[in-house]
C-alpha cells in the first residue's frame, strides 16, 4: 500500500510526564491547563487526554487528583469543545471527572481510558460506560486467566480473544456499538522489545481486521512509548513511521503529541521501509527464543538510529 493512513489524534500533553503539564499541576494552574487544551485542539486533536496521575518525577496522591478534577474538567471545557478522554485505572477518578463534565459542551462522546482485564472493578467500569454513554479504550495487551485474574498477553491470539470478550460485554452490557470501542493492541519500546510485543500488537490488528464481526472497531496506541530510549534526532520519525505501518492494518487513532509525532510519514519515506525490515527481523525463526529475535530487532533499530545521526 502506498497511501498514507489517516490518524485521529488523542492529545497526550496533559500528563505529568511533560514539563508544561507538570508545572501546571504543581501550581494547580488552570490557565496553564487551558493553554495545553487549546494548543492540542488547534493542532488537530480530536480528543484531549486528561491524566494528572504521578510519574517517576512527580508524586501525586489519589486524594489530590480527586480534589482537583472538579475544577480542572470545567476549565478544560471552557477552553475547547473537543471530547475529553479520562485516563486512569481507578474508577473513582472517572466518576469524579464525569460528575464535573458538562455533556452539552462536548462535540463528541467523552472517552473512558481504559478498560483492561486487570481492572479490579471492571464490572462497575463497564456499567459507568453505559450510564454516561461513553466511548472507551480497551487494552488488548492483557488476557483473562481461567479461574480469574489476568496476565500480559504474549500471543496475538490471546489479545484477539480479549478483544472478542470485551466487544461482547460492551455490546450486551453497556449498549455500545463497535464505533464506540477503541482497541489498544499494545505498543512497547521497539529498541528494547525482547518479547516481540510490537509484532504481537501488529498481528492483533491483523486478526481483528480479518474478523468480519469486528468491522467498525477503532484502534489506538500510546505512541510515545514506541521510540523510548532512542536518540531525539530520530525518535519522532520512528514514531511516525510506526503510524504509517500500523495504519495499513487498521490503526486509526493514536494517543500522541500534536507538536511532534501525530502525523504518519509518507509511505515512501525510507525510514518506513527500514522500520518494517527491523520488525521483520524481530520475528522468531528456526525455533529461536523471543529474546534472540528481539536482540536482532534492537540491532536493526540501532542501525537506523546510527544512519540518521550520520545524515
């Protein structure tokens, strides 16, 4: 395929991993948050992700988030009518944000980010999706275990089964259409991916695309995970090259930075082909381990980085 895919962006800048958001959080600066919301909406983001949780650099207590959300959500809605994507594994975060949200000020359905096999109160989260008529992001990278519990999915067939389970539940229990459901197949740092997770995600996209009963689903990834650890000179080109590759198999959303990595590269950009070759090298052959294939993939990624540094 030579066409460049169309990717709809969920803006990720309201996250304490970013300096401007971290400063806004430390100061509880609503003007700063509004500026980030407007910047992303003006940059083409269809939705604005809202994540004020802690990071390695910033400690945030759950009570602090719940106290701040009733002020933050209305302020963001004053700045933009883009849909808000409420991002946290804790249901109380979602409940608090949704109580403060005015649906009349949204041009599209809000998004619950995210449902996963590991969520402790998954039934309640699914009920919340129905109660508030939400779209939702589903993590396919975790699988349900027989007898209860969850684990990371290390096989695309397990990820595909997770998708089928969630689609069945969301349609039957939450009244969702397939258009309301956004699947995250998982995305690992490509240069340190010793389990083949990037290829597992791509294969999950392929399996879902081949299932006629799943036509109409949407797919998204957290894009900034992908090139973590690579030189800044090539990082965003690698991320954009991934969008081009994954877009061939149905990826149509990305949690991304509108200033840096939100647009796919043209299909004929050399780095797209180089990345495709690196991922092919990361597939196991002749009974080798995932780690052996992963190291070969990492070497190919390093070659791309070195070549870019020389130009």
